[in-house]
């Protein structure tokens, strides 16, 4: 019977003993996003006699990347002169670092073709003046690319708070002149958030006549 001195780190149900007879193995799996130490005690009994063995398990902390959350359902678009937001419910978060620092980070969006263009829509207080991108009256970054399939980048500055970056994500628009049915896989990623890149997130856009 296995027991853990720190169930929050290693629940008893995460200690699995397998094998038969004298050939046994123990697999210990820590709880997600936890770190620290626990003493694991294995007790065996034949119904009359029993014995115990205790050992320590140390779980090192891991810096999980920030996560961009996007709607998993495809966005359905028809060719139009106006852009539509790719995802008005987009989020960005980091379970290890609730207050992210974006100074020097790059928000990159790609996956569109020469028949498509990306833009910043006037939503959520976000606006663009030339290459400057702002939320309210605060400039949070500089825009490059996005036309005719070129990679879309915003170099973020020290004024780019998590809520401002989230507003920007929700304000990115897509437009296509493609008249043939097609599917685009639009990729979102933020590079160099305190030296760590976010996980890549995607949203499919279905284009139809």
C-alpha cells in the first residue's frame, strides 16, 4: 500500500505499483503544475507480517509557457471588402506568472496567403495610428507586415499589460479576396515573454463563396 506525505504534490492515487511476486516496480506521477518534496511509504503485508520502505521524491519546478486561448471552432468567412475579427474571445495567460511582462516581446500572426490581409480593428479600445498600436491613449507596440501573406508582427513595449495584449488579440481582423472555397490555419504566438515563447495557438478560417 503506497502513501504520500504530501498528497497535494503526489496524491496516493498517483503512486502505482505493478508486477508480481518479488518483481515489482513503482511509478510516481506528481500533480500538474506542482513542485516540492514528498516522502513515499510503501507498506507490504502477507496477512501476518508487514514491512515498510520510505523514500523521498523531489519534483523540480518547470516554467510553463504562456498560453493563448482561441475558439476551437472554425471561423466561417466569405470574401468581403471588410475585415472580421478572428476571435473576439481570445485570451493569454500563464499559470506560473499571472502578471506577464511583455516589454520586448513580439506578437506574431501567420498562416494567411497573398490573397489575405490582417489588420487591427477598432475594438476593445484598440487603435492603430501609422505603425503605432495603442489601447486607449497608451501606445503598446509597433506593427509590421500583414499584407499579402506577409507575417504580421507587433513589437510590444513596457506599456503592454496582459489586459492590453488580450484586447489586441481580440481586435485582429482577417480579410480575404479568395473566391474559391479554402481553409486557412491562422497561427498566433508571442515570442520572448521574459525570455520564454508562448505556446502556438491556431484558429481555422473557412472561406467560401
